[in-house]
C-alpha cells in the first residue's frame, strides 16, 4: 500500500520546487514589467517568498488575511493583514 505523504513532507517538497522554479518566473516578471527598486507593488494574497528570491527589491506591500509571519524581516515587504475584497487603500 502506498504511504500518504505528511503535511511536513508536502511543505518541504513545495519549498524545493519554489526555490527552483520561482526565481525564473520572478525574473521574467521583473524583465517584462521593468521592475526596479523604485517600483511599488501591491501583492494581494501573496507571501514574502517570491519577493525575497531576487536581488532587486521593489517596494512591495503584501495584503493577506494571515497575520505577518514572526520570522519575516521588515525590509523584505510591508505586511498588511486584510481582506483582498475590501482593500485599505484609496482608489
């Protein structure tokens, strides 16, 4: 009988794939949109992982229903806990 992977195993595999494929995808995003350190980005429902993968650090605000992870350094992204359906920004 096949063993069902645990949640921890799935998370570890996800991280391996994230560190392999996401940097390439993020480089394509940066190139396509001309992202620089002066670029401002609002990532609704995102995480800090994508923004920590490349040397260019745009000014990113993440809006997520989850609280800011304790281990997240402030210099990677600004974290706002909120609902993407009712953003706390002016139009």
